[in-house]
């Protein structure tokens, strides 16, 4: 399967991906700017979206509209900040949607 990849996060997070030629969206200073970037990604018809955990909560509402469809696949990953557990929660929701089982329950 072919498709486009987008990366959303602060400038330190997206820089290496940008160097690889991936479409990157640096999150702004405010939650509204992060939501605007997330909405731009959704409109761009990306197949895979990688989101830094430290901006994922701000973008969660924007990505909620695509949680029940196969694409884009939104993956939240931890970054250099202290993990908040949001990435694990997001992965658990994706796995439950895919398998129907709460695989990470109890972790």
C-alpha cells in the first residue's frame, strides 16, 4: 500500500523526519495552532500520521473524526519529555478497534 506520511510535533520532534523528506507539521505555541495543523493533516489525505505525545492531547479532538476509519492511521509516540501515558492509551484504543479486545488493559 502506498500513501503519504505526516508528522506532527514540536520543532525538535519533526526536524529529523523533515530531513528524511516526510511532510512535517510543527505544532504551534498554542493548542489552537496544533489543532489547525491537525486539521490540515486530515484534509491532506495522509495514510499515516505520527504525533508526538506532548502535543497529542491538544490534537486529540481534531483526530477524533478519523478514529473509526482505517486511514489515516494516527500513531502517538513518546518523545524526549517525561511520558504522560497518553501514547499508551492511544495505542490501546487503536488495538481495541482493530482486535475488539482491550489488549493493554491492566498495564
